[in-house]
């Protein structure tokens, strides 16, 4: 394959994604601010460098996976001062024709802002946030929710297919981010509901595994019960059974629920359950659990042992 990919951002999601692109035969040069993150993908055979500028040498495709809107805007737009600023951003230096795929979960408005700036410079850019968690990133089974022009999405499809199983073109620039915040708002709601129901059952004498199986075969069934049970000991290989380590952090869920509230305000949409979910995750994070997987929200509900 002749394309060379510069992959920027090697966290819990980005690292495995870069590895899967490498395994698919693409020439990948990856970078992250964390030496430990760089070392982890280097152990998988991916070429790593210390800076984005080094990763971009000869690149035809840029893929980014960053924590928040400010990081994406900072990477691509810089400090907003143009050529007079200390950081003009990547868009000021990338050659025309390069393809940009941003897989971060950010505000739809930020995605549209960066995409418009890219288009003004003759660059192809799509927003392609993902669902599927760290397990999906490692297995290459992610779902991509994509926003951008038809031609840009089709050009990016081979790279997305190396990292995921499902690719949905949601609409124009920013549409992928809208789909992602809707999905994660619903995820938070049914995780909290599942945790609440399991906690209620256990406190009234039921076995959590038995109750989970009952609800999975009944009208209460949902993804959290099927794939990501929040009660310790019910399901192997999920964060709940390893002290809520790894997975998708509660702070990140709180960030995404904040993005959902921003989108709701911008569109005049009512999200009463989404707002309540945000408040609960805010309380959970404020209590020192922000670094734990989002399924640890059940800890906010469970009775303290005597």
C-alpha cells in the first residue's frame, strides 16, 4: 500500500487502532505526548516518533484520536494567531490533498469549525468518532459514525475498515459527532438504569447473576447487561471484574454527557434523563472515581458494607 499514515494520539483507544492499521499493511508512523504510550505501540511493531511534525513527514493521511475539543482545535488550528503565533496548527503546514480523519469525540461545532478550515485549504477532512470501547479497538470491531462529504468518506473507508466493522455515514461535517453524543448519552442512561436495577435486586436478596440473566431475556435487556455488566463477579473480562480498571473512564463519560447538553442547548432539545445522568457522573467523579470505568457508577448506588 502506498499511503503513509500519521497517527496522532495513542491512548487506550488510539493505540490499538494504530496497531490494527499497521497489521492491515499500512505504513504507520505514530506519536503521542506520553513516552509510555509510544513504547506500547512500538512493542507491536508500529514506527513511533516524538512529535507530530516528525510523524507527518511524507504522510498522505492524518488520523487523530485526542481527548477533547480543545486538543483537536489546538492540533489543527493552533493558537488562533496564524503565522504570528507560536503554534499555527497543522492545517497551516499540511500539503493540499492530504486526507484527515479525526476519530476524537468532540463538540459538533468544533468538528465543523476545523473541517471548514481544512476545506478552505483544500484538505479533505471527516469526523469519525467511534463506539465499541477498548475491546472493540483491540479487536478491530469498532463502529464509526462519520460526518463529511461523500467523496471524503469513501476515500477514508479503507482506513476505517482496518480499524472497525461498522461504518455509518451520518451526514455532513459534524454529523458523526452528533451521532456519537446521542449514542453515549443513551449508553450512560442504560448503564445507570442497569446498575440501579441490579443494586435493588441484590439488596432484596437476589443473586446478581441470576437477575442479570432474567433481565437479559426480558424487556429490561440492553447492551450494558449483555456486554458490560456493572456488578462485580457477574461477567468475566469486563472492568467490573477487575476493580473497574481500564475501559472507558467515568471522566470521559462525564465529558461526553457535557457535549450532549451543549448540543441540546444549541438545538432546543429536552434531555431530562441525559441531564440527570450528567449530574450523577459529576457526583461520581467528584467523589474521586473519575479515573474508574464508567460502569463503576454502581458504586454510587450500592450500600456500604458494615
